[in-house]
C-alpha cells in the first residue's frame, strides 16, 4: 500500500492540536496495517462526496481519502471534524 497526502490534508493536519495530530497518526498507522480494521469505521461516502471514503481518527475527527486498485494507492485528502468535512 502506497500512502500519499494531498496539500489540503497537510494544511489541515498542521492546524490540528497535538492530541488530534497524535490521533490521526495512530489511525493512519492502523489503517496502513489493516484498512478495514473495525475501529476505523472505514466507509463509502454518498451524495456530493460519492467515490470518496472516510475513517474515524477519534470521537469527532475524520480523515477523508480516495483509494485505487484495492488499496494499492491511498490518497488522504482532508482531515477535520465531522462538521468541517461534511457540513
């Protein structure tokens, strides 16, 4: 699995507090080991975000991504709270 990070993800990640950055780091490590780990709540998105997926990195912290070729390539696009990403 190759992981890439969009510049929007990098900008949003830098704005997170230390605790949230640690939670995102842990979620991405877990994701790299097993993208379908139930604790990540990996799921398809619908509506205007159809074609994208999301994982949970904590209570209200989400990571939006796109995967290709059965998780051979994963592009992390955005990170933030549920309302920041979907609202």
